[in-house]
């Protein structure tokens, strides 16, 4: 009897869960729509059916279809869901507690490692990021020379399988730097040449040569799991994300790796502003890492990290923003990085695109996400203010493939708890 009761309970819970996740056909009206491709519809509406966007027009257009629900968003702004590349979301919970960290493996060359299977959807950090508008994240492994494969996941799901938007589509290579910084963060020393640079480069060449030779074999007696993953790079089924910040190191990486016929994206790219002509010529996209920092060189403009996005935009180089410098919790501030760049010359809609459509294009998910366009997934956020401005941005609604997303988190619970405890709650 106990077994029967358990089975019935599980079936009931499953049916309830399916009912909760069922997409609703609805029309969001009277909002300023930031499409993600640079276009803005001042007084627009978005129609959603079965998790897809089927209508994006101004309010003057007559609606042909019938919707179950109409939502008035007067005075609000609607954006594509923000996409956060290069994160450890769900792979680390508390940085000081080793048992909660699972983003790296031992060894130097681990292209076969899949970070997504360690993605913890029950993390308390993820809701704090989601409530600020980040609906999609790239979960990236660390460590070694080739760290493994990253996947794109939704920031709300019951398990890692359900969270997947696109699995194992990028392999991450940590390129050695030509220079090394001495000292420590509180007292930086001088910059020196990396004496092991050429040796590290040779190790990369040897590994790629062996992997390419393996890929060219029509049959193999025994499969090599690491080289099987590398085969997908040579066929361009996967993208190679090269982590590098030094200008000359980035140039070396592109020149060497393009001889193997792989698709390359540069992650980090702190000194990309120095080699814009080279990046444009080689058709290389970049994912900038943490522009809220001082420049790496004493002779650089103190504002250079803030200026780099506008330099890349003017040169026509596709770029995105990322933020994982202090830990996965800090990803919630990603959109404010773009806001800082706008204050230093970057076009505002280009900044929004760098958080949405450009990121989707770089990571290969622009067929489903990144912009508010007909036929794409209804994955978007609604804000009372400017999503790039920390003073006014308040995310009021979020939808993930047409399903309304829970924007509550532990920090909000604690805030409400103590506001109520000490009778500090004010009337709305």
C-alpha cells in the first residue's frame, strides 16, 4: 500500500508541475521594447503563444490573434533576457568552502569534461542573479590548459537536464601570457616576460597536432574521449573559447589556432583595444571580462577598461560583457558593467545588444534567444527603469520560454523578514 501511495503522489506532483510550467498565451502591451538589435519600439506590444514570440509591433497595429491574458506594462521597459557568459553559476556556492566548489578537474588537457553535469539548480546564488534579469548563463569550467566544455543553461529549472538550452557547445583553452605580473593585488610589482611562454606554446601545438591527426583518421581501434571532443572543434560543431588578455598573446593564439581550422572567440580581451584592426581582419569576436577594474599597465589611461567597449563598437567588432571576477554571486551586476561603458561613449542600444543578441550570436543561440523577434523563444524581462542603471532598474516580470519566472530570492526573503520584525515596512 505504501508503494501505491508513493506512486500516486509522484504522479500527482508530476501533473501539478506540468500544469505550472504550461505556457500561457498572452499579450504584453504599452511597453518600450528594446529589441536587442539596436531597434527601439517606444510604445509597443509583444504577443506570446506556446512559448514563442508571434507578434512584435507598436500599439497602433491592430491585433489579429486572440490571447488568454493581456498585461498592461505602461511606463515599463521590455528587454530580451540577459545572457551571462563565462560564469561559475551553479558550480560554486561559498568560495571559502571547498565542498561547495565543483568547477575544475585535475590535469592540463581535459576537453572532454562537461561542466553542466555539476550545475546545481538548487543553488541559493542563482535566484539572486535571476531576479536582476539574467535568464541564461554559460556555465564554464576552470583549471588546466584546456579546462573542458561549457553549456548554456536557464537560471530556473528543476535539474541540470531541464536547465540546458545548448549543451557542450564550447571548449575552453587557457592561453599562456607573454608577460607575468609580479607582486600581489595590494602592491603590484613590475611586469616581466614569461620565461615559459614558448614551452607552453609548444605543448599546445603538440596536443592540437595529435588531436588533428586523430580527427583525420577514418577509423580508430580504441576511442580517445579527449580527442573525440576535439574532433568537433575541427569540424566547427563546437567553438574554441580562448582565454587571454595580453595583446600579443591574443595575436599568437589567433595566428596559431586558425591554422587548425577552428572557430575562435577571445574571452577576457583586456587589451583588445590595441589590436582592433587585427581582430577585424581575422573576424574574431570577443567577450570582455570585468571592465570595472584598473588598467593592467601603469602607462594606460585610467579609464581604458570603461572605454574599450566603445572602441570595439566603432571598429565593428562583435563583443559581449562578462563578469566573474569576485565570484558567481557578482554576475547579478553584469548589466551595470554595460551601463558604465555607456557613460564612456558606448551607444546605449549597442550596450543592450552586447548583453543579449551579440552574446547569443557569439555563443550560437541567436536562433532562439537574444532579441525580441517573431519566432524566437519568449525569454524576456520587464523593468520599471533603465536596466543598465543600478539606481532605477527594478525587474518586475520575467518570462522564460513563455513561462513566468519566480523573481524571489533568499536576500529578498531576509529583507522582508527583518523589515517586518522591526516594523520598518512602509506602505506601497
